[in-house]
């Protein structure tokens, strides 16, 4: 069955550690304390010519180990991607800054120009921020396109402002309050190429949402905004609606779900997207619309955009007067509490002792599809559950699929290799499902073919040339590809290249 094959591939994909130009120690649970513990890693780094990406996430690294790794990185000028999330679980808080300083200084010394830097799930606090501040403000990070990090102070926001080249920012579930959001909003104005802004599950309140709305007026290339579960509230939503009317011309997705938004503000948001020709999804689920859900649907339908509105199944119902008054009071209280929190954080840092441990990352929260599509990863794919294929299909356009495929195609080859080399893998069943999905074979199980895009055939062309791909499957695929088929006509160029490759690989009878 094709569904079983997809599930098997997804499970393997989450565990793969192979990629071109990448050295990965992801999720190995290594406890790296000293120079001796990283001897093999250092050797691998030094001998890896053209190292583009280094994955260290899911291990725990001490000061001496970090300094030793850093020494090896000083000569790696080609390095572009540092996946360094979840590296300090169980470490003394005092260990984290010097470890980060060592690694950051090594990248600066090497003259690396990073495109991706992932420091999420480290929970290293204000001292940790100081450890990476120099790196973020250096030329090494002026080429950053993707940044996943814990925004713990305005120092990071200042660094974002200096970088100026960010195309994607993902900072979900980081407990950022309106002060952090406001600082980040100011910094985002200086990144004109920003395409994706994912701040899901932080605490904007109306002040943060209004500040972010003002910042978005300066950005013309934003395509994806995820402010879901951010408590933007009605005033914040209205401010965002005003920005939508004036700018964001190529917006594709807007997520304002679970934000305590009332009917009038939700209708403002809906009307503000009327002329967004590229809009694919508006998510206002989980707010407090009540009967306004139907009026929202009517507004979208009248604009011929009913298909762009996401589900409203989790709407919280109409608010009563007490709730509205409480919302206003909460915003005022938030302002006071935030000021107190800043003072308390400074006092706690002054009183912190050397035996204080870093906070382990919290249990991963089940991601929504929007979060996965904004920043795809194998782990998030699996956590979408058994209905992942259906959920993704509901939200992915064909153009978006090409981008998503690009994110996964390299690990895909490694997964396919592992699958074919596993004795229990049912190769013929896989090939039958593949032929059905390509529209080359009718299914006896009512399985429907997918709409084929060039990326499908490009991946397949690469795969059939690999030693792990069985020759008998090449022969079968060649026979089916030789038949006329309308489903592949929109991909004629990729189809012809695949056919040519198959013909060369098929042994003469």
C-alpha cells in the first residue's frame, strides 16, 4: 500500500543524518565534556573538504569540548549552516557563554558567511545571549537568511537589525512578551528581503501586535506571517488589517488563530485581504467570533475567496462583557508585569550561582501544518500524526510543493537508499504504488494518482542512477515511461530527461 510506504519513508526521514556537504551528529545524545571526547568529531571536521553544514543538535557540549571543536572550525570558511539547537541540556549555566563565544569566534576567524543559524531549544538565558551577541553582529551573520533562536533580550533584536539580510525568521514558543516583540519589530524593518515571519505561540498583546503591524508596513516581500496563538487581540488584529490594506502585496498566508480576536476585528482582517491576489490561506480559527463565524464566511464568499479561509471549528464562541473588560485589564496588567519581570530577571542574574543548571527544553508541542510548512523538518513531519498527508494536502499549493520538495530532496535520497537496502523492504509494492501515483498504472485499491510536478521526476531521475536502485525496477519503470501518458505532459522537460536516463540504464535485451 502506498500509505504504508509513505509512512515508512517519513519514519526513516526523521532519523536520517546524511546530506551533501553536511556533517551530522544530530540526536546522538553524546555527552561531550573535554578534548578527548571530541577527537573523532574534530578529525571528521578537519578532513571534511567543502564542509557546508554542521549538525550538533541533540547532544550536550561542555566548554573544553566546544573550544576543541572551535579550533577545527577556524579553517572552515565554506561553512554556511550551523544547526546547533539543544546543545546544552544539563550543563551549568556558567558553561554556556564561554562555549558559545568559542564557537562564534571560530566562525568569525574562518571568515564564514552563514545562511542558516539554529540556536533554538537551548534556553541559555541572558548570559547565553551575551555569548552569541558578537557573532550575530559580525560579518559572518550579515548573510543570514534563516535564523531560529531564543529571543531573550533586545540585544538579539539589535543584531537582527545589523544583519539586514534575513529572509526567514522562526522564533516559535519562546515566551516573548510585548517588549521583545516590539524590539524585534523594529529590527525586522531593516531586513527588506524578509519572506517568512513565524512567531507562533508568543505573547504579543495589543501593544506588541500594533508595533509589529507598523513594522510590516515597511516590508514588501513578506509571504508568510504566523502570529497564531500570540494573543494579538482585537486591537492588534485591527492594526494588522490596516497594514494589509496598505501593503504586503504578495502575502500568501496569514495565521491569526487563537488570538482572542472578536467578530468586528476578524471581519476587518478578512476585508483587508480582498486584493491579495496571491493569498492561499487565512487562518482565524480559535478566536471568539460566535455567530460571527457565519458572517466571516459570507464576507469571504462575497469576495470570491471562500476557499482561502481556514477552518473555524475551534472557535471559542461570542465573548461576554466581562471577558471584554478582562481583556483590557489584562493588557494594562501585562504592561506592569513586564516591567516587573525585567527587574526580577536582572536581580536573578546577579544572584545566580555557578551551580545553576540550564533549563532543559520543554516537551515538543504538536506543530500545526502552517508551522511545519514555514519551517519544515523531519521531526515536525512525524509529529503531525498519521493524517499528515491529508493535512498537508489541504494547505499546499503546487508552487509551494516545489519549495517543500527542495527542502527535503537530499535526505530523501538517503532514505530511499536505506529502504532498498533493507531486506524486509517490499520493493515491488513500492514500485507499484509509485507507478500508480505517477498515473502510469491503475490502482486496484482505489488509490488516486497525484498531480505530478517536475520535482517528482527530477528526484526520481537522480534516484534511478544510484547503485542502490535495483536494475529490474529501472527496466519496469522504463517500460511504463515509454507509454504515452497525459499526466506527465505538464512536465515534459523533466519527463524527457527521465526517459532518456532510463533508456541509458536499461540493459539491452
